[in-house]
């Protein structure tokens, strides 16, 4: 009993310190705490147990970071999801959204290109065409628009 209580208090103290430095996010259900420790995220349950992060949890945290305008955190989270699921087009699309918001258009183009390669959705091709136009690559943009109409 004392051992479990000690672990719980240690986990709560860590969360308190991380919360003060704005490095922790609480999930809406308040049953799981995600602590940012360096570039790695640790999933800590209320019982003080650590669990491996899943790509879905990383995407969810990335969405939260985006809403909070913590774009560098969102990039890190989506990159971790991509490392775990490199063939998941949604991960690449989410990373595209962050880079677009950061106005890193060349990075956004790279991410969206990968998403379209993995899953050639017409809507994504249209977005890619618009992005190519913004970058002054009108011939390639026209090609993307024509491919979007074929799909």
C-alpha cells in the first residue's frame, strides 16, 4: 500500500512540475496523463504505470497541440506517429496541416505529396494543386488538378 501510494505521489509531483512548465497534457477523461520528457512522450496512468504511446494517441496529442498553437510540439508528435506508421497517409496529412499553418510551404508540399502517394484522394490532390500554385509551380498544379478530376 505504501509503495503504491509513493508511486502515485511521485507521478503527481512529476505532473505538477511538468504542468508548471507547460509540458504536460491531461486527456479529457482525466484517466491518463501524457508527460513530455525531452522529445519523448510518456503515457502515465493514474496508478503511476507507464505505457507505450500508440500512433492514435500521438495523433490526438498532435491535434491538441495544434489547437493550442504549439506547432513545434505538433510536428514532433506527428513525426513520432509517422515513425511508428510510415504508411499511414493520415499522419502525413496532419503533418502537412501543421507545416502549412507554420507557413513552411516546402515542408507542407513534401508531407502532402507523401500523403497523396499513399492515398490519392481527389480532395488532397486539389489541396496539393493549390499549394503548388502558391509556390509558383503552375504546370505541376495543373497536373494535380487534372488527376483530381480523374479520381
